[in-house]
């Protein structure tokens, strides 16, 4: 999702960019990364690659670590050798998720899942290898038209379920990949201009809600009755990996760098909705939203 929207955002800015999926480039393979850098000589590298199967990581932590930890380390080493800036996308799962106020960029980490541990390893590799040119952008609750995600799933289920029970004890910031892609472009330019210091940034939408609140807003945009969405607890959906109860992130470092933080999640969702609906229900037309 994010990679597709990032390439679109770069095209709009008339930036020459090369995209490589995992079949074209294994980021944990130093030789292949070296060849890619030699061929393209990038000024900025954006790492959107990640093992995001949170539950599978619990039983396959070594495999997840190869993508989430080793891969960023290899990219960071290549960026150091070639003098390139690295923007590395990370996650709210590096925090314990038991807070009650937005996590600052320098808040203590404490991942409670294998996924979170492997992503934190990637963050540390980037920041330690590239103290002056390494940028970690944590995000959360991503949705977009270019892949499977919670919002698209709820659009689909609204058409086939009379009611939906949705978790109401996890709080976070739904974030449109189009918005995050634009923010990454702005940060990359600021990094090249020397106006944004290296380090950790938080790339999530403003405001906060629960999965239940998000689903009710989705139903509203569909013209469906939000009362069909019923609140439940995380305990009703037992999973191998614990989910953060609180994933709200603060955005002070973007503001300090002169880059406006992302807009409120409701505003973004409303603008995104036609594309999301078209992606999930391509044969349906004339629906509200």
C-alpha cells in the first residue's frame, strides 16, 4: 500500500525514483543491496519493506528479524558507504502500548511482541549506523486502496453482515497511506536541505479512536446504520501476539522541523473513501461517500 502511494507522490513531485519489491531486491542480502546502490546511486532511500504478519512473527521471529532487523541494517550500511539518506518506516508496536497520553518520539520503548522486537532492532540499526542521515518514521493503523487492510475489510463486511462486533479497548490513529507517502516525500526533501535533523519522527494522523469508533465512521460513510457495529473487548479475539491497548503517537518533531503533522484521521478517511470503496467494491456504484 505505502510503496505504491509513495511512488505516486514522487511522480507528482517530478522526482526520479526506482521501486523494488522483494522479488527484485532482498534487502537482507548485502551483495544484492550493494549492486542496487551501484546501479542507481540514490540520494534518498525509503524502506517500506517489512514483515507485518504480527501473529506469525510470534512463531517465526528469526524470519521476521531478517526482514525487520537485518534488512534495515544492511540498507543503513549501504547508505553510509554511498552517502545516502535513509528513511525507515517503523511502528507503534515498539512501545508497550499501556500508556494514557501520546507517546513522544523519545519515549521509552518496550515492545511486547516479536513483531515489535524485530522492528525495534531495525530502528536501532538505522539510528546507530546513520546518526546524521538516518530517519525512523513510526506509523500505525495504515489503510489505503493498494492492499488488504482493516478499512477495506469493514467495507466488505458491511455488505454481508447484519451486525459486527469490533474491539473498543484498543486506541490509535487510523492513517491513510497517501498522507504518509506525502509526509515521507516532505521529510526526504527536508533531510536533503538540512532543515530536518536525523532521528525519530511519528507519521500518524491527528486525533484518535478505537477500532469500534473507526468502524462506525466507515458505516456512516457507507450510508449504513452505525448502530449495526457493536463494541467488544480484545479478549473476545484471542491472538498469538498481544495488541497495544494504546497506540496514540505525538508529532512534536515534525512540527519542530517545520513540517506540518498529518491531518485529523476523520478528514483523511472521508477523502480516501471513494478510492477505498472502488478498490473493495469495484462493481458497486452510486453509493454514498
